C-alpha cells in the first residue's frame, strides 16, 4: 500500500495502549510518521517496508517476557521509535562507502556511525516541529522526553554492525549462561532445581538496573533488525535478494568512482543470495539469537529455530552446488579424455 510503516506503528502504539497511558496526540503521530516516510529512500532493502518489519518484530519480541517484566512503558515506546527510525534517510550506501568517499555526510559525523547518527538526527529533529510533536500536552514531560531520546540513541547506534560483537559479548557476560549475575542466581536456586525462580530473580535484577535494561533493549532492536534471518525460508530469501540488489548497486557506484569495490558488492563475481550466507549465520546471527534465547526463551527460541533452519537450507544449497560442480567437472574431464582418444586414433589412422 505504501503506508505499511505508518499502519504498523500506529497499530503497535494502540496494541500497548500507549496513546492512553501517555495521552499522546494520535493525529500528530500520524503526521510524524508521514514525515518519516518522506525521508525514507526507495532502496531495495533499506526502505519503509524494512522499517515496518523491524517495528512489528520489535513489538512482538517485547511482548514475550520483556514487557512489562523487565522494561517500563517509556522504554517500550523508545524501542518502537528506535525501530522506526534506525535506518531513516539511508541512501543505500554503507558507512564504509561514505567514509572512503570522504563526503559531507561522513564529515558531518566525523566518520563515526555515519548512517546511524544521520538517522538519529533526522528522526529526532522532526520532534522539534510542532505539527509532529505528539508528546505536546501529554504525560511525557521534558525529563521523560530526554530519557526517551537517550534510550533511542543507544538502540539505534547499536544497529551499526561494527558494534555487534561487543554488544553480544556484553549481553553474554552479564546475562546469559556463565555470566556473573546468572552464576549468583544459580547459587541461590540451582537451574536444575527451579528454572522459574532463577528467571524471576534475573528479571528483577534487570528491571532494577538501567544499564541492564539498556543492554536488553539494544539486543531486542538488533534481533529485530536482522529478523529476516528468522523468517520462513521463502520470505527470508526475498529479503536477501533485495539486499543483494542494494549491495550490487553500491558496487556499481564504487566501480564508477574508481573506488575499491566492497566485499560482496561486485556483481561480476560476488553472490550474496547463496551458500556464502552460512558464514554470516554461523558467526554473526546464530550466536546472537542463542545468547538472547538463553535469557528470554519465549521470545528467542522461535527466532533461533527458524534461523538455524535457514542456515541449514543455505548449507544444503552449497552442498548441492558442490556436488553439481563436481559432476560437471567429471563430465568435462571425461569429454576431454574422449576427444583426446579420438584425436589419437585419427592420427594413427591417418
């Protein structure tokens, strides 16, 4: 319809009763969403449909064990807004491209989280327009707006993949199995004795500490941002094909500008929608979902299950292609040998 992002976001605000809880101005939220849509680029992947998808998935993840168990209403709304604007203004070219090009966008943000900072500035600046400020005359006072802003900034910056292993590592060390707090909970009530007690103690600990809540929220938006990896295979492959199209467009731009072509972005030799996905799943996505599922199994285990199934599908495709390639090589060798034998016989006959 072209308005998927607006429809999904308003639905989520209603689903969690945010209009009632905070007495938000719905017409101004819709105006804000329309302004966000205008700032979106019609990229193959980073577009308004991706934004809608991440908002919807963020809401779904939060509704399983996380809200209201470990975060409050304002943090929930912060997560939905972060999901909405995390790629706002994305031009279809990566941070690496902008930094290597040395363009104004990269210089504006001193080469640091270029696209994420651009998205934050664009999305948060819109709140300064009276017609888009859906917090005016609401229960979200100035201090709460500042808190929401800080929450959103942390979550959007976390979507920069350069921070991926740091954030997942922190989540593992602080909250998943083997973490300091989990060991303390287990000593109070061993996991084999009463998992529910351990989970309850863990949730109380998270809700009592802002740094842990922030870490959870960052992981939620990260899981949602990469959520296509946990969709049914057919839908997942469509997203990968869109990403490949966007990657190759960047590669074309790099070639035209005589820049080094980034990894996976050379349409003449690279392939994103193929068995090469296995490495991305194995080292990036699956470990993230494993860590998340340990702490929030209701939300994380379904994601992990589909993610593993998709990784296996890419692996199976790779093995199939390898077998085909081996058969083709054997056939080619046999043909070459046959041609060689025939030539030898013809020489002798001559």
